[in-house]
């Protein structure tokens, strides 16, 4: 998960000094906003002083993530609504979607059935559904989250982008998924919480604005933050079709645990890919 930078504080009286003047990127940078964020804010609120811009600035200078202030954030082709009910979708998860699309191409399935575990804003499941539809492929996507609030955001994003054929299920992982769907998913994708409590306490405090339940998972067998991944990897074979694939994001210290758990769970072909920063990131386990 990407860490966003913590802004330095605004010079005293800066907000007052803006009195109804045009506002430039340089003004915002001088106040302690990073240049790329300054551009986002001016594009969203306009380059003149307004109550909305001032409010956004004071929220950002108080440490709130830019994405929650804007209320939306791009993820692949979708502009997703995001707020404090959901994790801010990360660039490395965009890579997971590319891996999932390649896997579906490899599997040559005409109408894939996909399960997105821990859907949050809907980033992975909605992107897959929408990009497959753009390629003329109709899919069935089931989005699961144990957070009712996250499911509300994901549903709203599906409506916003008019993405049909997506089911939303309130469930802890597979617990409330219809047992009749066992053995039927071509693809299971997941970006579960995978940060251990100890590591979490060392991370940038901006992460405290996001739901802790989306980020932190208990340790298991001395592997920090691995408990949710452990459940998902062990349970997935039962829910996958005979040719199906599990694709899971994990932290850079969890590669061995993820691959070993997949091996012990009966997956036949197991791979693990680096992210664009060269860090271990995505388990690809085929039945
Ligand atoms: C890291 S976030 C990922 C959100 C989204 N998929 C993304 O990639 O941006 C993890 C998500 O898993 C959900 N989650 C945590 N524990 C869960 C559980 N036991 N069952 C289902 N979902 C869970 C959280 O509510 C959160 O939405």
C-alpha cells in the first residue's frame, strides 16, 4: 500500500493573505501542499479563492488524504467515489487488475465468473467488469466485503459507471457466499488487509484516516499481517472452478508464506509477481 506524504504546516496567516485573489500552484506549494496535489486541488475547485478551496486546503493541511477531500480518485479507467468508509485504491492494485485480465485471456473463458473479496470502493471488481465489457466480454462479478459501509460505496460506484451484472454480498470472506457457487468461480481476486499491527504503528499517520479494518490483519504463524490471506488462500480452492485461478495482493515480506500456503492448499501451479517497484506483490495460484 502506498504511503502518502504528510504535509508541512502552512505559514501563519497564509489563508487570510489569500483574500479573494487568484490562486496559483506556487501559492499552494508555499503553504506546504505538494506540487502535484496543488494541481489536483486547483483543477477541482478552480484557481481563484473560494470557500470550497479554502476548506479543502485546511483539511489537507490538517493531514486528511487528498483523495477523501476530492471525494473521488481515478483507478484505471474509472473515476471512483472514495471517502473514509473505504481504502483509497492504490497503483499497485491497478497492476493486479492487469494480471487478472491476462489470466482471463490465458483461460479463454467467454463469460467469466469472478469473485472480488474485500471489494472496498469496488476498484478491482468494477474495473474488471467494465474493461471486460469494453472488450465485448460479459462477465459475472460478485463483490464481497464485511463492511456494510464499503459495500454502499462500491454499489454507488457501480451505479455511477452504469456497470451492470455485479452482485454485492455482505460477508466475512466466503462465509455468506452462496454454497451453490462452490467450484464455480473462474477467478478469485483479493486485496485483503495484510499489514501487521507492529508495522502499522510505524507507518505514515495519514493512513489513520483510512479504515484500519481495510489495512491491518492479525499475525499468524509468526508471519505479520498474514491471517486474512491465510484464510483466503486456504479456502479458495473449494470455490474455484477446476481450471480457476486465485490472484491475491500481499506485502513484500509475505511471498514465501503466500506461496507455501497455496502449495499446502492444493494449488497446482503457483507463481508470485513483483510490482512495478520490484517488490514481491501478487500471488497467482492456479488449481
Ligand atoms: C485493502 S482493502 C481493499 C479494497 C479494494 N479491494 C482495493 O483494492 O482498493 C481490504 C478490504 O477488505 C475488507 N475486509 C476486511 N476484512 C474482511 C473480511 N473478513 N471479509 C470481507 N472483507 C473484509 C475491508 O473492509 C476492505 O474493504
